[in-house]
C-alpha cells in the first residue's frame, strides 16, 4: 500500500474551465482572474482580493504594500516578529526589504507561537507581528490581536497553508491588515500555481494591484489614492509610479479558481473528518506529540514528533515509514534558523528550543480531501511495532 503526501482536487470542471480559456484565446490576466478575486473576497468576508502567481508572490507584494502606504509605512531596519517555524518565503521578502527579524519559539503541541514568549519578545522597536497558522491550525488570534492593539503593531497573516481554518468563528487569513494565501497543488484548493492577498484597506488594495503589475497605473480604480491621472493618455497608458514586479496570474488560474471555490467547504470538511480519525488513534500514544487543534483546523496534514524524553530516534521511525511506502517530510520548512540562508539575514533570537525539537524529531504525513481512513489505519499498524 502507498500512503501519499498529497492528491489532486480536480475533476472535469477544472479541465472544462481550462478548455474555455483555450477556446477564448485570451490567456493573460483578465475577466476570469477578476471574477475569482471577487468570489474569494466574498467567501472570506473581505472587501478586496488580489491574485498573484504564487503564495510567495502574494507575500512579496503584501509586504511591499506596507512600505509604500502614506501613513506609518514600514522602513528598512524596522523590527518584525516571526515564528521560528514556517516556509522560506514567509521570511525572504522581509529580508529583501531590509527588515530585522526577531524569532520567537513555538508551542510544541500547537506548533504555533508560544503566546507568553511572544508577549515577552516585543520590544520598543517592534513594528509588526507575522502570524503563521501552521499546517491549518489557527493561531491564538484573539491574544495576538490584543498585543497588536496594545503596542500599535501591524498584523501580517501568512495563511498560505491554512485556508479554511477558523478561530472564534472567523476564518484564518482574515484577521490581519494583509492576509496571504497559496493555491499551489498540494494546498486546500489548487489553481496549478497561484496565491492571493486579502485586505479591507482601499489604499493597500490599490498598492497591491500596482505592485503585481509592473508598478504602473493601468488597472487602478478611477478613484485610486495612489496618483492623479494626467491628461496625456499616450504616456498615462505606460506610467510607472511604484517599483513593482510582474507576478500576475493567468486566465487559466482564475478560471480554475472559480471551480475550486465551489468545492472548498467540502474539501475542508473531508480533511477534518480524516483528522478526527487520526486523532482518535494517536491521541493517547505516549511516543508521539501530535498537533493540538486550536479553534477549527483545516488540517493540511498530520504532524508527529517523537517525544524528546524518549530514547527512540526519529531516524528509526522514518526508516520504518520508508519501508512501508508511507510518504513523509519535514514539518513545513522546519526551524528556519537551521537553514544556511540565515547567514544573509539581520535577525535576533528571542527563543527557539521547541522549534529545534520539532525540526530534529518531527515530520508529517499527508491528509487528503477524501476519505483516507484505510491509509491512517496502515500508518497506525506500521508504527505499532515501536
């Protein structure tokens, strides 16, 4: 038997959407992307959505927008608090814009911020907190929002691996000034490649649209707060106002996204059913720490950590998984401080002990948007022998 990390969420609806775009002979960003953005924003209850060609690009333009807003923009050298565990492109845009990162440890059970350590990590230089709901499991947003309000901090929510999670009845990816998502193959919905930014801020919305699209004025709303239109239409059509990028999605991505959004509630529901079964088997297992759900997780996957007090080594477990053809991988990107690229960062470390344990003794196996109880049983039987 093979237990895979991920599987497709597509059927004929997505293939027919691609065919319609091919038939239209219009492939660059247009009406399908706009319709998907509108649908995405409406589903999550936000005013504006801007699609990019990846979740990484969504993080990039979301951060860039905070540097170019008129009031209280971020500046190079500002301090931003980040969790020790996340994906690389949570961190890279922060480094590329010259911010100083302050790393804070995780709770070993939830894999999200240790809230007490987060509280103690804030300094007079802190300007922003980046939240990451690890692998579908919501952060304690009520506590984090209180910290942001108390210290006048920006909340940047990187929700790229947690679409559909909820905390206090609110979706993850809706609590920040800017909120980012990924629609990569293995994520909760897939548009081949893609990502989105959600916000309620009109200025940031227009900044996102400009930064996505060369930094020019084309595509701005008629009442955009970014610039005043000049009379020379010849020049105006190619007028650059910001140091932007080209991270536009294509029409196929938007058309696929429209079909995927129809399925999202059911896809998340199936993941949650699988999680209930996984937890029922492993919750009392004294060998492993499994992720403790906070709020309503959208359960990207199932994490397992060999308890640090045990003599059992992770390599023994992983060898057994390899022999059984059970796919597995590091938890998100592991502890980022252990990666070679950290040498290029300006950073400080408030705390990291639990992140190191998760990095050295943890892994995850796949969850899927369909019934995988047989695969979970197979995992359970495989690990029984330890």
